[in-house]
C-alpha cells in the first residue's frame, strides 16, 4: 500500500512537474499567467493521439506532432491574444492583469470548442510507449509509466541546462530578473518574448503528450488541468521554478494519498485546502520572491 | 496610469432617462405578444445581469477580481434549496435565508482572501468555488450531489410573473448599486481600488470598505441565486457552483463595460441571448460567443457601454 502510493506518487509528480515548468517559466519571463495552459496541453495530447492513430511512424511522429501543436498553440496565443492586449495603452496595470486572465480564459473556450468540433468531445489516451511491467518496491508498474517519469525529469534537466549554461537561456533568466536592464544591453525584448512563447509551447506540447499517455485528455479537461497547474505554481511561488518542482511533488503525493485513502472522487480536495491555508500564512507562496 | 474619467460631470440627466425608458420597455415585453420561450431567456438573462453587476462592484470599484462569483451565488442557491426541500420554510423565508447565508459566506471568503493581491486573490476565490463543489458532492445524501436538489415549492408558474420577479431583482440591484457607487462610500471604494496606498495614507481603512463591498455583492448574488432556484425548480452544481459559470459572469461584466454597473447588466442579458441565438450552430455556438467576447475585450476595453461613449465623443 505504502510502496504503491510512493510509486504512483512519483510518476504523477514527475508529470505535474513537467506540465507546470512551462507555465511558471512563462510567468517569470513575461509576467503572464496563461489560463489556456491546460487546453494547450490537451491540444498537444489530442493532436499526438490523432497522428499516432494514422501514421506508421508510431510514437516518435506522435510526439513530434504534439510538440508542433503545442508550439503552434503557444504562438497563436501570443499573436492573437497577448500582443493586442499589451498594445492597448488605455488599460491601467491592474486592469491589464485581469483582462489577460479573462482573455486567456476566452481563448481556452475557443480552443476547447475548436478541438471538440474537429476531433470530437471524447477522452483520448495514447498507447503505451513500451510494453511490459517492471517490479519497483514490490509494486507491478507499467514500464511505460516509469519511462514517462524518467523522460519528464530528463526534459526538466535539459531545461535547467539550457537556462543556466547557454547564452539564450541566460537572456531568458535576465529577462525574468530585470527586463529593463536587458533592453539597455541592446537586446530586443520583443524577440525574447517570442522565444519564451515558443519554448513554452514546446514544453507544454511535450508535457501534453505525456499527460495523454498517463491520464488521458479530452477537450474539456483543459480547465481542470489549468486549475491544477495554477495551484501548483501559486503554492510554489509564482515565477520560482524550483518552488514549482517542489510544489508539484507535494500536490502529486497529497492527491495520490487522498485517492488511495478517501477515494478518487475527493482527489483534489485536501490539496486545495492546503493551498488556501499556505496562502493565508505565506501570501507569496512557499518559495515566492515577493 | 489610469485614464481620468470624465463621465461623472458631463452626462446630465440623459442616462437616467434612457435607463427609465429601457426599464419601461422591458416591463412592457410580456404585453408585446412574445412567446414563453423568449420570455424565459430574458428571465435568465436578467438573473445573470444581477450576477454581473455584483461582480462589477467588486472588480470595477474595489479592484478585486473575484473568480468565485459562483461561490456566493451557489451558497445562496443551495441554502434556499436545502431549506425548501426539507420543508423547513416557505419560499420567501428561504430566499431571505439564502441571501443572508451568501453574506456570511462572503465575509468568510473575504477575510482571508483580502490578505492577498491580484492573481493570488483570484486563485483563492476560484479555489473556494472548487471546494464548495467538492463539499456538495461529498454530502450528496443531503445535497443530491451532481444531480442536484429539486425544490417542492415554487413562487408561481406564470412565466410573466417570473419575468417580473427577475426584472424586479435586476432593477433593485442596479438602483442600489448605482446609488452606492455614487455615494461617499462608493467614491472611497473606487479610490481604494485605483490607488490603495494613497487611500490608506488618507486614513481610510481599506479592509473595512472591501469587506462591506463583499457583503453587498454577496447579498444580491445570493438573493438572485435563491430566486433562480425557485424559478428553475432545482439547484444543481453545474448551474450554481461551477467555475466556468463564474467565468461567464466575468465575461458578461467586461463585455458590457466594467465600472459602470449598468454595462454588466447589459452584458449579462446580451451573453445569455447571444448563446441562445447561436444555439443552432451546436458546439460552435459557445465558440462564437467566446470569439465575439474576445474581440470586444481586445479592441473595445470599455465594453459595449464604452463603445457608446466613444461614439458620443466622436460627434
């Protein structure tokens, strides 16, 4: 029982961690909470499922299609929703924040209904990546799930390497710390934003495919995924990638433990209550800067 | 930077005359030979108008984005439905109890949530809705879970009378909220919303004003929620305690024109009517409404009411 809980907690947490790093990276660099995040994940998952069912290339093609769909959804969000709002100078700063949230929510509805009318409003899940089961701590686990968890952490590691060791990664980091300073160094902030949206789309695309493998996605599951991602990111502290990773594990384990002890229908309740309590005592989240 | 507002000085009596004419026209609708279907849509639209106006008091004036409007609406609706289905009270008592319960819930939500700012506040209000929904499902023996509770009593079966009840609720809410935002209380509230630091320096106790605004907003949300339960005959989570319904309320308020009270009322009726008008398109109808709302949001930040102001200025 305990071993079972740990194994599935680790797997779920790995997916949560990958699925929220893009969200938190985007907030850190551009200050935007993309409430269409869950639907971006769902878009990638559904496109990957569609390609997997129709091509002979199998899961590699599906993964590539999912990432491409994620990047496309991310860039479309940027061009159609975010840019026009940022160029509207009539809005005060606090108005702009709420308009951003409402606009991305409307974009969620548009994406969701678009997906539902193209692919049908059904839940889909991708086939197992590799067959067979492995024995971990005496728990028989699908090898595919273990593989997915390892891949998720590998991608997070790659992201860390990119941000801390490459020049364009350092520019992204600088943009999240002091955008004005970056402009003074002669860097085009518009291109940085384009880069971060493309990177966000790729991360969300990758994560969406993995989510579709383990949990399954449907067009209307987007809002629930967004709520989970939002909770994790706020719990960890907005913009803090390290905090997000820890919070993802925390929420992943709490949800798994609840599902095992109280029943799957109450899965999200304790995590939500803990979130409210933490915010009451630490309004900036566990590892937030402000 | 906030653009200075000029509408307070130069409007004259015209907005009130227009509003009176619109209310008279609406009151005459049942006599114009419209069918019961159209009347029912207008009834729902007017209830939605109340929700949107209540949201506008919190966001437009107090500056707090409440993503959990359905937490307040749902508390009012379920309180009324639970009292009625257990035979504990008459509809009138149930409705008053619903409104009072919503105020209590509003204070309980506001006190911790107001410690937070911006997106954090929004998230906590959203989470409050999700928690309420889970609790209702958890106690499904009493609340009927996701299916909902049927109320045995109704106020009236006449669609005309039901329409007048909704119209009365909307007009009462609009009047009270307009009077409130133009009163000294409302001016302080608006000052707090636009510049909390300066308002505090001037010696206003921010929390007191915001909690009071929450109480007013919750009272009318709960009242309309409870009235709607008796109109629909059931209270279910998908209608009253749903995050996406809360989002619809926000969309209605912003599409109509925030910080005007009247604009969100127009937005509420518009949104319900548009959804019904586009209904034949099937699943694309929601998409159509969302596209229209997004275009208004991006290119007419003042909403539909702001567009008329733009028109006046151009002349």
